[in-house]
């Protein structure tokens, strides 16, 4: 199987990948504190940078392309005690419904436990926002139900290589394919070189409850995540979209499509496509943006 993944790796890298870089923008100094944006009544995460950062807002923030309607839910930072409920939410609303994961049948294989453990690791190391429904008290345990999750992380230039190494250690065939596809999506766009930065903010997982879709929850979580990225001091953000719906959300939030590849171009050693998500999910698209106006590639290299 290691031989298969190596052949898949080379075949994929030689496939017809397409790139579409776009312009970027520089943070404007002079910020004022505003913790209320992420619900100052709630405790911050105890095990991530978001627990200690001083939240700030900057003037002249680029607006989203589409003005969102009023948020139908309450968005706040996740807490350590939310981990179990968030993992359950991801299992129920992402593993069985996200087109790439569904096409690989990840939600039904024993290897899904490895993927859920990867999600738990991300929750410990990342910046997670949860959307709660409008009913009930202040926390899920008080009656509010999680209706959306945005798990964000630092995206570093070596992440693709680490995913390849994880794939090579994985015995589950479907999970190995998934990890390798993720490694391509992390590395091939070359966003770290394009923006001349060591680290980007990445919205890694975006999921909405199946019964709560088409209400704008995904867009509001994306916009809140981008604001969180600014508050944390990131200059650039990315969002890897393996389905058409998340790509539309990214575009509405103001992220430009920098790179795309058709699923039928991801082939194995026999030149056969590795995965066949159902239409309209025919492409993987990587969206990115500069988080502050005036931030140029040249100035970010200083």
C-alpha cells in the first residue's frame, strides 16, 4: 500500500493542476480593545492562544462580498468542556455529509476513529468557534444546541509533508487517500510562498447541523473566524474547500479562489480517479485573502 500511495503521489503531482493567484493587501496600526465581539461573558479556551490573546479590532476591515442577514444564532469561542459535544457534532454532521468524506465512506470505516482523534488534537491546538441555537441558556449544557462549528488552525508550509507522513503510517485505505488528498491541497497552492509568510490562519473544518442549513450559519461562522484571525494578529487567511457549498461561502466572505483542481485529475498509479464526489462537487478550491487593507506581498516579507 505504501507503493500505491507513492505512485498516487507522483501521479497526482503530475496531473493537470490549475492555479489562479490574485492580489493581496497591510494591517493598519492603532487598535482598540473589543472583547465583546466574541461574547465577553464566556470564558476563553484554556488551552490555546485564544485564551491569552488580547482581542482587538482594526478600522477599515475589508467587508464581505455579500452583506449577511442577521445572525440566526449566537457565536462564541469553544471551551475545553465543549470538546466531546463538538467531536460528536463533527461525526454526525461532517463525516456523513461532506462530499469528499462521503465519497470515501469515511464515516462508516473503522479508521474514522483516527480521524476523530485528529479532530480532538485540532481542538486542543486550534481556535474553534461554535454557533448555538437561539433557544436555551448560555451553554450547550444549559440547553443551547450546537448548530455549527468552525475549527481553525495555523497553516504552516510543512503541514503538507506532515500529512503525507501521517498517511504513510495509516493502514486504512480510505483514510490514507483522504490524508494524501489533504496534503496536496495544503502544499500545491503555494500560499506561504505567494504571500511570503510562514504562517496563515486556516479555517480547517466548517460544519453546520443538517437540519439548520440554508440559514447563513456557515457564512456567519466564516466571518467571525476571519475577525478572530485579525484579532490574533494573522495577516492572511485560507480556506480549503472540498465541496462547492463551502467554496460559495468562502467567496461570499471575501476570500478569493487562488487554486483549484478537478477531482478527476486526482488519479492513482493506473490513472484512474481516486474519488468521485457527487455533482456539483466537482472541484477542490483553495480560497485565501489578506486580512488588512494595504498589506502587500513585498511589505509582508520585511
